[in-house]
């Protein structure tokens, strides 16, 4: 399981880089099954991540297997979510171009198409930063405030910075991130045409049924994942 999960995490990094969502900065992690720990790359551009760059880190921030390597500064983003959300098994932190404008405006992200309905519970914005590192989330206290702001939602904005997307598996988190970025792009374009777009709405029970039975069913997730993998360069790991 560990080897397969690590290979899949490498592929997730490469997909998010190839989709122009995570470029030089940003990171993705996955929960280690049955442990209070996660896999995440050392501090490296996701486009360059290989299996040798993956480290195992406890939810307290201790590197468990390779203490000589340098981790990302913001690993608490991931660790705080895992500590507070038992049902979350993967976290993506990114600064995708279509999303960042929403982090500096009062316009809330709304479901703009059916896959955007993944975010029908709302997309909160975290802005309770410490003074030391500007709008980076670095301290344990910031991480806990950020996780509280996220609540039970699938995504959140980080004011003037970027966004987090969380989900029940690594494949789901990557695909939800792709849909989140596309939703922001569609919404931004729609607002150029109409001050009050017709967003994707409906009873919560209907939307949740659509998400569970269609958007996030196993066939749909595998189909989208396999497509994203097919777009990678030939020499990319494809677990």
C-alpha cells in the first residue's frame, strides 16, 4: 500500500503541475492509512517530484523517515486539516490563476456548473494570520484557525494567497481541485456577461445525490484520473 500510495502522490504532483494549477509553489499530501501521519514531498517544485522526494511526516510536524531533508514551510496546512477532519485523506494547496482574484475580492465562489456543485456548501475565506509571515499559514495556531474556518467544506480560500481543496482520497482531491479551478474560471467569465449569473442550485439532498452517484462515483473518478494521466509526458510516473 505505501509504495502504491507514494507513486500515486508523485503522479498527483505531476498532474497538478501539468494542469497549470501547482507550478513552482504549492503542494499536495495524502494521509498514511491507520497512522497519524501523511506523505508529502520535500520542499520542491511539484513538476520535479519523484518517489525519492516523498517524506513521511507526523501530524505534529516531525519527519519520521528522512530528518535530513527540508520540508515545505506550510505543512501545517495539511497537518491541521488531518487532525480535524477524519474523513479527509488528501489535501491540495495551490495558487491557481483563476482562483486568486477571488481571494482579494468580496465575490464568493458559487457553483457555476454541475461539477462545481462539489462546493455547494460554500467556500469560506481564511484571513486570521499571525503577524510573522504575512499571508502564509505557518504556525500551529494558524493551522488550527484555518482548519476551523474550513469546517466541513471541501474548499477554502486563503486571503490574498491561494486555496485549499480537501477530499476523501488522493484521486478525489486532485480531481476536485481541477473542477474547483475550472469553476472559478467559468464564474469569472460569467460575471463579465451578467451581474447575476444563474448558478447551479437545488435542494441539498438532490445536489449531494448527484455528487455521490455521478460526479464522484468510482467510474467517473477513474475516467477523469486516467484522462489526466494520459496528458502527462511519457516519462512521468503514472500510479
